[in-house]
C-alpha cells in the first residue's frame, strides 16, 4: 500500500534526519527519477538521505 507524503510525515522525517537531508526541489527529484532502463521516469515525492543505521531504522519504524 502506498500513502502520499504529507507535511506531517515530512516533519517527522525532519525530526529524525534533519530538514537539510530531505530534498524536494525539482532538480533533485528529476535526477532521482530514472535508472538505467529505457526512457522511463518516475519522480519521487521527496528524497531522504539518512546518514546512520539508526536513522534508517527510525525511518522504517515511522513507515
């Protein structure tokens, strides 16, 4: 199941990893919207950049 990213979820993520580690600008979303397959593009709603295993664990617990 997939839920939309809400401002509340972004605030909780920011509390875990810091707002500087959450990207939502158009350029970053575009850069992370593709892999090496064909010309398909699926931009994410946000990008999170955890720095530690503890942050990753906290993000999974939030999910």
